[in-house]
C-alpha cells in the first residue's frame, strides 16, 4: 500500500496466466469472426495474409519484449512511450491504445453474440431478444468480474483459453485428414494485391500479446516472465491460425467460406467432424469453442484497456481517479468502469467490419510508435538494464516500422477519417486537461504529477 493509502498492484499472475492473456486475446476474433471476411476479400490467399501478419507482428513483439523487461510498468506501449517521448506524444499513444482495446472489445463481444446465437441454433434453440443484447451482457459480466478481482479474471482467462486451444486442436486433427489442397488453386484467385487489404482487416487478430505488457506489475518476476509470455503467445497463436485457416479453406472451399461470414469456422466443421457424446455435432463443438474464444478475447481487452487508462491516470494525463487501485478489491475499478462505458457504446453503434478496420489501424500506428520508442530508448539510455534484448537489432524494429506503415496504407479512407476524428477529440481532451492541471496548486503536487520517477531509481527501489 502506498503512502497515500491507495493500494499498489499485486503480482498475482504467473507466467502461464500472462501467456494466456495474450493467446486469449489473439485466438478469438481472428479465427472465429474475421476468417470468413478475409477469405471473401482475398480468396484462398487469406492464408498468406495470416502468415505475413504473423511475420510482421513478430518484429513488434520483440520490441515489446525488450521494453517490458527494461520498463516493468503497467500500461504497455503507453508506459514505454511515456518514458522516451514528450507528454503530447505519450498522450496520443495512450489515447489510441485505450481506444483500440475498447473498440476491439466491442468486436469480440459482437463475435461472441453471433456465435452464441449460432450455437443455440445448432441445438434447435432460438434464443430470445436481439443478438446485440448478448454482446452487452457479455461485456457487463466480464467488467464486473474484472472489477472484483484481477486474480479471478486472470485465472479464468487461463482456463478458458486452454479449453478453446483443445477444441481447435480437435478441429485441426479431423480437418487435416479431410482438407483438399486443390481448394487452394489458384491461390491468388482475386489477385496478389488482394492479400494486402486482407492483412489490414485481420491484423487485429495479432493484437493481444501487447495486452500482456499492460499488466506487467501484476505478473510474478515481470522482467523475465513478460518477455517469455509475449514470445510464447505469438508463436502459439501463429501456428494455430495457420492450421485452422488451412483446414477451413481446404474443407469448405474459399467461395463458401467467404460467404459464411462470422460463423465460417463452425460451418466448415459441419462437413467433416463427427458427432461427439453430449456435445453433438462437430459444428456444435466449434461453435462452443467460438463462444469460449471470443469470451476470453473480450476478457483480455477488458484487462488491458483498463490498465492503459490506469497508467494514464497515474501519470496525470487523465483524471487521477483512473490511476488508483480500489482499496478493497485491489483493481483499477474506475478505469475498468470508464473503459466499459465506451465499449458498450461501440457494441451498439459501430458496424463489425468498421470495428475491425479501426482497431487494426490504431494497432498498426501504435506499433510503429513502440518500435520507434525502442530505438530511442537504446540511444537515450544505452546502459539501462535489459534482461531481454531484440536479436539482430536494429533490423526487427526497423522492419516493424516499415511493415506497419505499409499495412496502414491499405486500410480504407473512411476508417482513416474515423481515426483522425478520435485523435482530434483526444487533442481537445488533452488541451482541456492540461489547462486544468496548470491551475495554481501545491508545488509538491505539481512535481509528483509532472516528473515521473526515472527508471534507474525505480529499479533501485525494487531491489
């Protein structure tokens, strides 16, 4: 507990828990919501889009791993940018990452709702009420869990993610015997360049490992475990994605898969998976897995979005109430509530394809800044303790910068317009909050807010 009486973050998450936060966020929307949409854009070459995205995201994942080991603070990319850039730049980073996680949460909530309804249909049950209602209920339930206990939400994430990996393993095991390589010919049936917009749409599927870094102070031995969790989550996710997309296209075919939309994987399973005791058809099992996947992804972004808001509040770039842990529950309760409100609004008003593109765009721009932050930190603090270092530096961060910028160019102008609108709104918030902070106050309070403790002294305090 701090000198002010506020609780400090507690290290209650293990390496496995941290890894499952990343995998839980990534293996969700990318497979069960966006696969059909990606195939509709690029045909069988969607598998190439997933593979290339895996390579692109690895460059930035390595940067996150080094930064997390060197700057063990909650907030992820925002915390790193805050260390090496000016206040306005770090605010933009935090503002966009917070928004990205919240908008991604609405994507996962909508994906959960559509798969939950589909799951009911497979058992002959027509669920009452609009689909969006189930999305709202999912957000409300997970926000409540996260508000009450970080450990409970983290352990729950681990269990749910392990279950869905097992279900996808069953899907792949049966599907590899039924997949037809002829379904991939011609691979570029819609042109080689169609891969690029498919990459732009599905890049959000590789956002998730960065959520691990947002809970750094709540993970045991973070300087070692956070880099390990980031790398493990990316490797496992890329392998699972490629196997699942290969089976889906190879069994159902690109044309049918592209027309299946958000329930593409479940429909693919109908053609080759047997009936299982209790569960029923293979499609029922996959629909059940889809429900688990989207729930775990939603839970992960509820965790991550609230920690970004918490970090910004603690740094004085958003109201201080956001940067406090609740004295009883030990969670950033106000930050969780603020994130939930915007997530619920996005569920109701933003179309799913727009949600995917918008979250992907902000992820790409955020990852560019994180790679630049790594380069600047190496230059500014060459002697900083780095338990993990990016191999072959500076090649990975430079490639990460270039690739993320190129992918951003293939996201449609409407999405860019929405992104600029959110940035403009953020600029208004920043200016208004800056003016409020400039009002006369106790000198010690100003110093505490405006001069974050240097990394070196923070390390000494941890020893």
